């Protein structure tokens, strides 16, 4: 599907926000899109941060040549985008007091999820983890939704010093359910630090992004599954965390 | 009116466009993008006797105009394919499909081919003796003419009613030697090329990008190599050839056919653009008209 860039700006260290205009039908919280970039063979999978009927907000971190290319893209540029990829989060499991835990570039999908939960009258608690103050983003946007927001930085330059799991412990949070996205060590630490059930969004180097190539795979209690098609969101209980 | 149909060793195809094995799953993911019945056929995910979990991740590395994969033949095994995938496929694909068979021993190839011979949905059996990602026992049957002949001879005995194609590797000294060996043992046709063995390194981590270190290089970058192999092979054997490697446009389909391909498989391009085969099929009549071609089949081997 064709999308047009409306804006593309840095919002934190190596982190950019791109807003695109296009048909967002079918998009759900926790899904991702795949951008075709001129001159690059494979598409780039980027998690959906937020969307309206005709705009799509992506937040991406510069991690390689593709995302580096993206930082140079100007307003008005048209991109070929595959939308509504992956399963997304299951909002029906939230309970009355869910916690949303985002680490680094795992924060963006938490925003769309928080907004959707708020729309259902469920106000989630937000935990955001970053390495350092320069990388912090979107705290104000979560606050604007009416959420309680905790921020942790690994070096203590902003908010709680340490990790999101330190916040969980120090604040004695007893959520009904959790949703998380971030680096694998964080997903594992969150699974260990919580007594409630929850679900986590995983990342893996992908080929196609729609389930055809078997490039991305994850070991679950029901065998190997495709991160892009069967995920990227998996239940805490179905992941083989040791692997 | 442009005539796109071709006859592939007895299997009639509405057009020569066939998504390649490993790039199209069982068609299930693509049916959500378009009606896959417009295809000539497709070659389903490489199937082995036992279920395989495949290689560790990362399995994919992007390259200039292509990609490297080391998936390692992840598949549910031949029995699950027959019990689950083929019945499900029947609901959304109504043409004969190509069964792609992988294996680690002659016995395994024979076992799977014998079962595929019995499946009414299967219109052609394609035996992959050239997967670059498997190291069990260090055997790659496609790497020399003798072992290619051995596999062909064995599977020919069980594939009696369907066309038997052998999928060849470009990672050999002379692909025509392997091709001639397969022809001599009764193969009905040849599919080529499989991926080129390749590698990428992450300079920051000082490690290979792919967990398996090496993998199969595919995509538009390999098209000239594939075309050369098809040309050489088609001139060395009398049996039909399916051209594979880097095809992503109707123009490249014509090139492949002129070089000697009766049908043309599209591989990695499906992963970059899920609509690519639909686009190629829709482009073909206009491109044929541009070059004054009425029957696509007339092009085969004209160079």
C-alpha cells in the first residue's frame, strides 16, 4: 500500500518519529508494518506506535543502513508499505489494572496499546526503561493519556536508577496482567519478576515479514513458531525462556 | 491475444510463472495478498522425511540486490505435509502443485518421493539435491555428477506417473556434467539454479551475520549467473529446464526462456514484494507485445 511521509523528526538520541498518511485499515496494537526502501532488497519491519484512520506513526531507532536511510527521507516522499502484519496484543486479557512495560525502542508499541486500553476505560500503568536520559522519549505522551508513568534509566540519569524490573519491585506493583516489548534480556527479566500472566513482543531478523520464508523463528512450548506471523506477541507461558 | 501457456514435461501450465520453493511456504500466506490460482503452479517448501526445526537464528542477511538465507529446511516433515498442508492447500489452490523434496540420504529422498507420487494434488516432483545449508555428514548430492546420478536413479524408480525434476546447485565446477548425469538416469527435467553459497560479516561484532556462518545467496544479483547456467544446461541436455535465480520482472522471464527455460521460478523476489508474481503475470502480455511475441512457448531456447 502507498503511504506518504508527513513528517520525520528525531525525538531522542538515534530515535526518529515518522508520521505517514495512508490507509490504516485493519491495524491493531502490537502489529508491525514493512517498509520498502529504495535500493534495499528487503523491507524493514517497524512496530506501529500509533495510528488514526488515515495516519500512521512509527518510531524507529537507527540500527543499520536501512534505518539510516530512513532518517534522510523528506516530507512528501511515498513509500510502499505492507500493513497490519503480525498478531498484535490481546486486549481482552488486560484485566482492570494492567502494566505496560517498554524498553528503549520497545516503547512505541506500548503507546498505541495504552491508547486503545484507555478507550476501553482501562487506564494502564506505564513503565519505561532506557539506557540514559538522552534516549528517553514519549513520557509526556503517556501522561497525556492519563496514565501513571515510571521511567528507569540504567545509568540513573533520569527517573529510577536501574531497570524496569527494579521499578516493579520498588513500587510494589501488583498488575492484573502485563504487556511488554523490548530487548530479550528485559522480556526475560519481566517474565521472572511478575506473578501475573502477560505477553511480550519479540524481535528477530526477518526475511519477508509475513510468514513465508521461515527466517525468524522462536522456540515455544508448542514447538518453533514464526515471530513475524505467529507473533511478534507471545504469551509469557508459551515461551521457552531458557533458549 | 498473447498465449502464455507452456507444457512442462507433460504438465500443462497456464503460464510459466512458478514461485520457487522456500519463498512461498505452502501458498497460505500469499493467498491473502492475491488469488494464487493465477500462477502456473508453485513449488512448496522443501520437505524432508522427519520434521526439521532448521538452523539457529539469525538466518537472514541482506545484501546488495539480494539476501543470504540459512533457514536449514525448517519443515513439518512429509507426513504432516500430506495430512495437514495438502488438504488445506486444496481449498485455495486448485492446480497441480510442485512437491519439493529434500533429504540427507538416498533412502530419505526415495521415501518422500514415493509418498508424493501418490498425492493427486502433486503435478510434478522436484528433488532438491542442492541445498547449501545442510551439513549433516557433509553430503551435498548435487555437488558431483556421480551422487546426483545415484539420487536420480533411485527416485526415478518410485516417481513413475509424474514428471521428475532435479534441482541443481550452481556451486559446482561444471553444472552441465551434473545435468547430463541426471538426464542419463531418467530425469524428466531440471530446475536451476539453487542459491549460491555466500557469507556476510558484521564488522562491529567481528562475527558472521548468519548464525550458520554461510548461507544461500539469492535475489536479483544472481540473475546473470542463473541465466548463464540455464543457457549452458539447456544446450547440454534435451530435457526441459525450469530457470530460477534473480527473476523479478517479465523482461527477465523472457531472458530466461530465450536462454532455454520452459518455465521460470521466482524466488527471493516474493519475500521483498509479495505481489511480484501477480505483477509479472500481468506485465507479460504487454512485454510480449513490445517484442512481437505471440506464443511465449516459441521463445524457449531461441538464443
